[in-house]
C-alpha cells in the first residue's frame, strides 16, 4: 500500500487503539467485580460469567473472525467488529440486570473476535516486511501489554468514582471514534469477497461445546459437561472431514501435528487457566476479605501489572525461560494461598504478586513462540490465531474450575486459598509437562 509515513502512522495508531480496547476489556472488569456482585446480587459463580461470556465468545470465535477478514477484507471486518464491540460496551454499561450484562459481554466478545484479527491483518498489509514491520509489531505488543496494565488501574479509578457501569462505558466513545475514523484513514481492500466460506458447523459446534463444558464445570452439573464434550468431539470429526475434502476448516487438525504446535497449545491452555483465574480472585480477595476500596485494589495490583509488562522484555534476552517462569508463577500463587484474613500489602501481597506477574510474562513469550514453531509461512496466521484462542478458552475453563473449587470451601478466606492453591498446582503441571517434553526454552 503506497502511503506516506504520516498516513501510515495514523493508521497504525487507530489499529493499535482497537487492540488496546480488546485487551483493556479483559482486565478492566476485574476490580469492578465485587461492586457488580453487590449491586446485581451475583454469587462468585454468577460473577464468573461476567468474565466468561466475553472470554468464550472471544476465544471460540477468534478463528472465525480471522476467516471473515480473509473473506471480506481486513477493513470491512474491522469496521464490523468495532460496531459490535461498541454496541456490546454500551449495552453492558446500561444493563438493568445480570442477564442483560452477561449477554452484552458476549456481544463484546464477538466484536473482539472479529476486530482483533482484522486489525492485525490490516497492520501486516500496511507493513509487508522488514524493519518497519518489526517496529509496528513492537507497537502492537506494547499496546497489548499496556491495555492489560491500564485496565487494572482504570478499573479501580472508575469504579470508585462513578460505579461499575463506567468500566464498560469508557470504551464506547473510543470505539465509536475509531469506527468512524477507520473508513476514512485506514486503507482497505475493496475487492469483492473471496471464494470459500465460513465453517459454520465447526464454529457452532466448538462454541456450544466450550459453553457447555464451562457451564458444567462452573456448577451446572455433569449433563452440560457431557453435552459439551460430545459437541467438541463432533467438532474434531467435522474439521478432519473438511480438511480431507481440501476445504478450509476453522482449525486444521494437521496443524496440531506440526512440530511443537500441539504441546505449545496444551501448555498455553494451562497458562490461560491460571492467568484469568488469578485476576478474577485477587481483586475479590482484596476487597471482600481485606476491605480494600476499588481504587486501592487497582493501585496495589500495579506491581503485578508492571512485572507482567517488563518480564517479556527480559524473556527476549534470556534463554530457557518457560519452566522457570511457570515455577515462579506456581511459587507466587502458593504464597498467595496463605491468604490471611488480616493481610497487608507489603508483607502478604507485594512479593507474591510480583512473582506471579514475572512468571506469567516469562512463560508467555516462549509459549507463543512454541505455538508457531516449525509452521510454514502460509499457515503462520492460523497458528498465531490458534495460540491466542487457546489462551482465551483456557481462561474460561480455568475460571469455571477455580470458581467451583472455591465454592466447595467454607465461606470467607478459605475459598480464595483453595483457588490460589489449585492455580499453583495447574502451573506445576504445566512446568512438569514442559520438562517431560523437553520444552525448556
């Protein structure tokens, strides 16, 4: 695309803003959860669906979103995703009850699943190769990390000052502005839609299957789990059939047999389980047990967020950070599992949360690389989308498991201890699997 440096910079800023919104909405809600629960009379299991509705829709539909960008062009898909995301954000802010809020969060997730891969596709077209692409991807990665860190602080500030509804409302004007600006300032592909189509049976079966499993694990019983597993089995069989017919499956089964892609996605699933669960239970513990205000909870999570942002920079310079990162993560979570009722920030939170943040950051970089290792160039985009999908889906499943574990404990601090200890055990399982497979990058 022939563009001036300035025009490219404007386009990159808009694309990065889109990604910032996607990541922001995975973290900004966490500090607001206690206020949402109190106002809408939601239990911990109910609150988990305020998070899971977004995660499941985003994770399960992300491959379909990438396919839509291929079919209809990145700019068209980006605009459609932004429109859905804006509508979902406004609906969440105006929700009169729990059902409406969860439904609006699902719409947000669908919008994110469409806009995120579309924005990245447009970025890659703007910067076809060379050092400029590397710098652009660096901006993309930094903005993603900044979105997670900003959500922690902004969620506390907004909830304390205006109420929980504001954590959803804050994204509406930004998303609306980007939506209006994209057709005018971002170059697009005006060709007609390409041949082929969206794998609708695959999309429906994997989405409903994950929904059933997550609902069952979160307390819905064995029937939804069985139905979900059956649907996931149907999905696997269908994808094999589609690939054998030389069509375009949602997730090519042969990709999982390429080099380290399979083990990389299994380990990323486990990391996602721990990642989302930690950010769900930590602000609940801080506010419901330690009595922190939303602002205090946001501020005291900043060291964790800073460690999470800085650790990937170190991982790029060090070798073999996967297992050390997972072990640091397990150690920090085991430390948090002490969870005293009268804990203080300096003694009981600062050390373990920095360990958790550093461990997540050190493990994330090599796992992302592992998920695309040995993949041919023409399948790199699918592999990249798959590793992101796995992390989101892992987060949804992990949140369901940890919520169920915490619910089995007596009321009070014990439930949080059980959740953190279970997350530590999952981290150890991931570290052991990485060692057994020899993935000590």
